[in-house]
């Protein structure tokens, strides 16, 4: 799959709103179709800041031709305001939060649901599929984080940091102190370092959301529980049973979703739809416009092939 054209100036804009999900204030991004044939529910990675995916979601809506409504749901306490007064939430609590949203807030009116998850959101989406298979018609995991990668130095460091409550607090305080710098200084630093290809909106979001004590503390605590969960192997039996309703997208250089996991899935679940992105967009595809558009095109092609034609 080659390059994708630039974002349309007339693309429908996603609507951001807050929603109370079983007592927890939750950030949503929504695009509503007039007569949807299905509903796409998107689960972000960690940190779970839905606004980071705005270009991806708007492009996906356009490429599906308005045939689907789309909702992206953020994680509890991965919000600009600390609604939960310092509480931290585990991976399992975040999964239950999404299940509660589907059961009580997602108004699908009987139309099928397509689950799309990014990174740890791929695992969360897969768990939702397992727990409510009657509500889901298809699942897509993007750059999926499904198991620990012993060869990744970054994962080793992140694992040690998140496992220690003391180190997690210190790291969160450090991030919060950095967040006190003038916004223009932060934007300059990000642009000159890791954010050279990032969109201005993504850089602004990282300054206003991620560089906060409570978000970083929750992100690290969630990471700790992710690493604890991934001492278990993926549920291969479930994947085999649903192989015709599951697709994964990997990339050539991603320590969170390495090609060794793609090879293991191929070995354990022959015939499951597996793709490799070779355009160089990386695990954080949502941070660049080119990455967002490419992945949206890929997802739309999968949906058109496996959902709209079924």
C-alpha cells in the first residue's frame, strides 16, 4: 500500500465531549453518521488521550463514506483535569470501564460494532470482544501490544520504572515540573527533539495533557498492571475461534508490537489477517498527519472488505 493523499480541508470534524461512565468522567471523540450501517469503537493506547487520534478518526470517517458512526473513548484519569482526585486505575479497571460504556452509553440501536484498538488498546479491545462477542462483528488491532518483549531495552526500563511506586512518583513529579515551563518553550523543545514530524495539535496536547502529575502517574500504574498481565500468553483459542473476524497491523520497527509477535500469531492462528506497515510511520502513527492518514486508509480497506461486503 503506497502513500495516502493529504487530509481534506472539508473533512467532517470530530466532536469532543465529556461523558459520565459509571461515575467516571470520560473524554470522547465522536463522528455521527445519519444512517450508520455499523459503529466503530476506537480504544487508544497508553496514555489514552483521544484527541491525539483526531486526524485518524476524521479520515477514517471520510474514507468509510459516512456509512459508520465512530466513537473514541479515553481512559479514566488520562484527562486534562484530574476528575478522580489522585486515584490510579489498573488495566482491568480500564477494560471494565469500556465494557460499562458499551453496555450503558453506546447507543448502537442494534447495529454491529467494529472494535479498533491501538497498542494496549488492542489488548483492551480483544478483551471486550471476548466478553461481549455477540455485540462485535469485527476487530482490528493496530501496532498491538499483546505480550512483553524481552529483547526491548525500553520495555525493560519502563517495566522497572512502573513497578516501583517510589520511582513512578518521582518520574511523575519530574514530568509535572517540566510541564510548568512556558508553553512556547515546551513546544520548541518537542519540535527540536522527538516531535519533528508531529502535528502542531499533537504537540499542544502533549504540553497540556501528558505533562501533568496525575496523567503520568496513571499511565505508569496502568503500565505496571499491563506488564503483570502479560506474564500470561495471549488467548490463542479465542483467536482461532474468531480468526475470520480479527486483523492485526504491525510495523517493521516496533518494540511494543514486534514482528516476532506477528510470527507467533501466524504460527498459532494460521489464516488470521496480518499486515505489515512499511512506510516508516512507527508505533506512534497518530502523532503525524501522514501516519494518521495511512492507517485510516488501511483500516477502511479492512472494514470495506470484511464488514461492508459481508
